[in-house]
C-alpha cells in the first residue's frame, strides 16, 4: 500500500505528528520507546453516478 497515513506518536517526551506509509509505521512500532497516539487512514469515498430521470409510462 502506498497510501500516506497521518500518525501522531510519543517518542520519549516529544509528541511527533507526521505522514508515513504503512511499512514505515510497522518499523516504527517495533521500537519499544514509541507510544502511538493517533492514526488516521484517509477516507475512501465512493460517488454514485447520476442516472437519467426516466418517467414511467402508464
């Protein structure tokens, strides 16, 4: 996955907020000194196509 994820974490006494890829996040979580505060995956939005108004014939 090449999606950038917003991540906020504590490393020592410093709060760090940055965008990273899933593999970078996995490598970061292997460090025992890191406390994960917030992860926000981008929202995938689906749009419906507009359909033509077809009047029903009686």
